[in-house]
């Protein structure tokens, strides 16, 4: 059973913790994240970018896999399935396919058009009981070909978008996707405080959670961030563990080439990363 992210994020905002959105890329990823959430009794958001959705054979395949796993693994914690950085068309397709939450990234449109399209999707999501995330100020780095330079959002524009009735708001505060460069200036907490002041109880979203120092993450949560997105960190952990397995020649021993064995260490590494993040975000035991 998939749920909207609204209730889990409202609770997180009130309780001063954050729920992690962990992006999924395949079966191993999904299984590792769901099992960890269940073990730690943490609510969780599974993020799917449009590229990953295409890679996994389309949104209906993703919905089928996630629902099947929740059932077969006996998952009892709240799970939201969320489109990450969705286009207008992508958001509509995911709503149709059975996602429980979508993000419409209209940050590259002029503000008027962003408002118009967001309003239309808010109406559809409200009608179907889904949660919707909007974005103001492009998040830096590259995500599925969308490149942004770590902009800082205009707090007044944030208020305009928040007032359209979205569930949660992603605002650029100097955060970027992928690995952070050496000369990164850090998060703009003044901007975050200003946005929080204008948007009140609305859960705020921090994209690009990989590589932000723990103390900055904690400070961001104290200033109203209730959802933090993690993707690159799981990918790096998975790749490192898989490389180690192969470099140790384990794939050449017995049936070590069997994908179930070949990918086991990488999957365990994803679980360890997710656990670490859930502990940092404070969502453990909150399901």
C-alpha cells in the first residue's frame, strides 16, 4: 500500500526530523531501501527520476515492482513512491501509473508559467489524494540532463508557489546534485530561515543530500527541512562494494558470478548508507 508523503512530512516538520527520499534504480536498490526502512521503523520516500523510470521499463513497471515488494516483504512502514524532478508530462504519466506523490520541476519556466502548470497539477493531486512537490530556484549540478548552478531561491517566489497548495517545497539554497566541488560555499541558512518564515508549516525539501556535512544537515532540519533527497551516495557505496568484490576475484570462485552473489555486497552497502542517513535525519522509529 503506497501512501502520499503529506502525513509523514507534516509529522516530520512538527517533530523536527526529516524523512529521506532515496532514489531507486533497480530491484536491488528498491529492496535494500524498503528492508532498511522496515528494520529501522522509519517512514520512507522512494524517488524515481524520469531517466530511472525509463530504465526500469516505465512507470507501471516501477509501481508493480514496489507494490509487489511491499506485499511480499511484509513492509508495514509508510512508503511513498515519488517522481523526482518531473516534467509536466512526466508528472501526469506517474499520476496515471499509480505513483502516490509527484514532483513538478517547473523551475526552468518563467514564474507565471510555473505557477499555471503547478496549479493544474495541484488540483489533480488533491482530487486523487497524492502529494506534490514544487521547486523554486534550480538546484545545482546535473540531474537527468537538467543542469543548475546551485542557485539561491527568492523567498517571495517560494511563498507564491507555496500558496498554490503544494504539499512540499524544494528551494535552492546553494545545494547541488552529485559530488560537491572543492570550492563549494555551503548552504545559505539565511535564505532558508527567510523561506521558512514566509511558508510557515510547509515541509521544505533539500535536494542533493550527498556530501553536505552532517552539521549542516542538522541545522537545515532545525530550520524547517523535512525531506532530504539522497541518490549519489548510495550509487557510490554500491559501486565501491561491487568493485571490491570483483577485484578480490570473488566472482571467479565457485558460483561467485551469479548475479545474486555478485550484487549482494553492493546491496548491503546501500542498506548501510540508508541506515546512516535515517539515523542522521532522525526518522528512525518514527513510522
